[in-house]
C-alpha cells in the first residue's frame, strides 16, 4: 500500500522537524518522569496520575510515529517551484469576496501545514482546490457548506 505524499514548504518541514525533536528529546523524558513519580505513590490500579501519564505517553508516542511517517513521505515545495503568475502550493493569494467586498490573504500549503489561524489553507480545502492553477484577475466560485462564495484573485505572490 502506497503512503500518501505529504507536501511541505521549507517552513513547514522545519516546524515538523522541530516538533519531532522536542517530543523525542524533552517530552518523552517528562512523561517518563511523571510515570515514575506516579508509580512511587503505590497501587497503580486506582492511581489517576499514573493513568493520565500513561495516556499522555501513548499520545506522545503516537504523534512521534505520525511525524516520522509524514517526514518520510514529504515532498518539499522549494521557492523556485513557486511562481507569481499561477496559484500553486506555496503561493500567497490576495482575494476579494465579490459579494461582501472583503479582501483576504491566504497561503496555499499542503494539508499537514494548514493553519487557518495563520491564514494557511490546505491545497485540499474548498478554497485551496478552487484556487490551484488560477491567475490574477480570474473569478472563481468556491463551494462551501454554507453555499457559494465568489472571489476574484487580486494578487499572487511568494511567501
């Protein structure tokens, strides 16, 4: 079974590598110490601190496995692959909501890097999919659960 390719920008790659290093070097030790402390309290059958620490350990180990898999299957989008004439992964796009008049800026990234709080949207999201391959001046209709949002592409730039 082929594993899914994970598209990352250089920034996204660095962020995932830093998280993996933190989990391996710091968090594992912290959780092991919590387990050791909880065991020292005696009977672990009714020890909620032990249960919490074991649950956290399972989460940390699961996240480490996920990050390792993502990095193993990563394809890095280099700045040289990003151009300002056509929307692609790594492009920052200035959009105007035609109906509301609002202007928003999104950076198109792979799904592993998406962060709506930083206006980084996935290439697999409704807006991301609608934007891929489009050029400045084009108008697009984005189908979202609430209906259709008409946008006009005002500008395409590199991150």
